[in-house]
C-alpha cells in the first residue's frame, strides 16, 4: 500500500529536501510533490530498483527542478534559510556566546553544504547523512559508481575549503 511507503520514507525524503533546498517550509512542499510524483509513477516502477533509491531519484530531481524554477527567489531565500538554521541551533534562552563549539561547527557545516553545487550536494547528503552505499547512490541518481566517488571526493575537497576556519590537520572529513 502506498501509505506504507510514505510512512517509511517521509522523514528521509524530507531531510534530503531540506538539505537540497535549504528552507524547511519549502522542503515540506517539495516532499509532498515527491510523493505525488511517486504515486503517479508507481505503475512504471520496475523492481530492478529498490523503492528507496527510486524515491531518492525522484526527490533529487524534484529538488533540482524546484531550484531551477525559483532561482531568483532562491538567492533571497538562501539568506533567510541561514537565519532559520541559526535560530534553530541557538534556543531563545541562549546568547551567541553561550553556543557550544559543536553547534557553531554544525551551523558552519550546513552553510558549507548549501554552497555546494546541486550534484555534489546530492551525493554528500545521500552518502554522509542518509548512509546510502555507492551503489545505491549511483542507482538513485542514475550515474556510475565512479561518478559517485568522483563527486564525493570533489564535495569533500570543497567542504574542507569552506570549513578551513574549523579544519585542523587532526580533523578528518
């Protein structure tokens, strides 16, 4: 039953959309669109892909389409979404001085991930945050395993560059 698919994967798809889009409210809308598209395409689903990777492919493509459609708005909303992320990290009772180093590092990492290209961001999110294997990512994005490895390597290099302030030789990304 499709309801079971939604229940099983809605949180993962939503989290992917938040990282791809950067704005939780718009990510909710895009997540709904992903499941609507999945429902409409359910009859064309072939068992040579898992439901999990099939949904991720739909989600990544929907997020990319969304960002293309709203490219001008995305520039404005990117700053707004960073404010949302910052406010979510520090609770109202905390001052900026009271936030811990790990919270600041987490915020900086989210900002760095948002600076990545859509292709690199998708691979990082699927591998590092969602724990997909190279094979699952390749299937979800319809790319080769070599391309997954290459994009992941480039994304890590870019993240190190963005995170230079927080990076020391003893830290491993």
